């Protein structure tokens, strides 16, 4: 199994416009916020947990967060 993202995984789903990475980021973000009782999740913590599911660069994570509308404080 390769860690590279295939074009099929990168294409947004027609139903909601989310690609596989966006779905993983949202899932991990929700899971981590729940564990932290609703508190904000540091990006470095989110990145580490996302890496457990998919191999992406920090830039790809930031791009996904930007597409999802996450704002910096």
C-alpha cells in the first residue's frame, strides 16, 4: 500500500464537495474537540492525529483547513 494520495482521493465528492483528506480532518478535529471538552485544538496536535490516518504535509493540512473555513486566532 502506498502513502501517496491518488487522484480519486483528491477529487471532491459531488454530494458535498469534500475530498477524503477534508473528511479525515473534520473527523479528527471533531474527535479531538470532544476529548478536549469543546476547547480549541492546536494545529500541531491536529496534524499529529491526522498523520495517524493519512500521510500529508503541513501545507496540505493548512490548505484543507483553509478550504473548510477554519480561521486562525
